[in-house]
C-alpha cells in the first residue's frame, strides 16, 4: 500500500517548506513516501533548482488561485481524498523531529491517526445551525486538528471529500471544525488514535507551558512530560509570530521559572528550525 503526504504552500511559506522537506529527509531516509506539494504561485527556481528537493519523491501540483488562505487549505482535502493508500495531511509550516513511519503503519490497520486539538466539542443543535450540517448530538471526546491526520483513503477518505464539498457549496466553518464534524457524521470516533498536542502541533502554547514544554535530552527533543516530539508547527521564520509567543506566555506565567522555561523551549525550537533551513 502506497504512503503519501499532502501539503500546500504559497510563496510566503518557502522557509517552512524548506524545513519540512529537510526534516523529512533527516528522519525518513530512503523513504518511499511520496510528498505532494500543492503550490500557490511558488517560485519556479524553488521547484526546480533547490538542492533540498534531491532524494525526496516530490510531486508538485499547481493550485488555481482564489485567495491564499483558501487555496492553501481547502483543495488539499479533495486532492488527498482522491489518492489511493495511506495519506498524511500536513501544513507547510510544520517540520519533523522523529520518524512518522509507525503511525503510517497504524493507519494501515484501519485507524485514523491525528493530533489532539486540546479541547472537546459537544455537538448539538447550535452546531447544526452554524454549519448547516445534519450531525448527531454527541460529546466528541477525541477532538482533533486538521493536521497532521493520517488515514486510509479507501476507508475514510469520504470525510475529506465531504469537507471539501461543504466548503465549495456552503463555505462555512474552519477546516479543523469541519474535519471533526464529518468524522462524527461518518461515525469515526472509535477509529481515531489521538496524539497529544505537545507531540505534533503545540496548540494552546503546549510547546512552551511548564508540563509540556520542549527540552533536549541526550540529543533528542522531548516534551517535559516525557513524550517524544514528533512534529513542530509554527511560523518560526516570522519575527512577529515568534515574538508573540513570549508575549502570550508573559501573561500566562505566574513565576519567573515558568517564563524561563518557556523562553528556553522557544529558543530550542527556533534553533532546530534554523538548523533545518540552513
């Protein structure tokens, strides 16, 4: 069964895309995974000449421009759903810190592997009204983000196709909300294996908070609660985004120890990103 990764990137994501591909090579040497990059107005020399493309099975796909936010989020769901095999959906502002091969193997057994959203949903009439979707009343205790998600498209690809069709016809809803909605609608709760947020996405500043912040132990990036760091998500090349991390943590922290730990984690992740971009 073939393994695929689908990402989308605009020209402003070039540093993130470079870190994504370099980290993929680092942690997946001699991999047969095919990466499909849906590009929105990417520079031609980025596609043809950059040395970091070498030794990675890349499929470049041009996206028809609509607007940057829409074009780098929504078309990838349809593209991913139409691939055959195990498909991982990822963002171009992510990079790897460990191999994801075992999670592809879990998906081969029929499970959906995805990062936790760090919250839970209580689906009900308010959701049906807001999104104009007939969905069950259910407490969704495996709330996930849209990336990373790894699944067998033959078994679960309809979730992504329905998400795409909904955005094309009705247009309401953030992609991660809609992925959870259609998971519920297709009765996928028992199929989902959730990865803790601090391992893959860092939502709600989990990369920086005391119990879940990132530390380096024996050369390996780990969470402070002892989990292997698998992926990092964020615009580490953007000064404004990078600075905002500590502005938020200054408000959150009650002690100097908390602030120092957050700053140490931020520096560690920035150093890792910079080493991948070169």
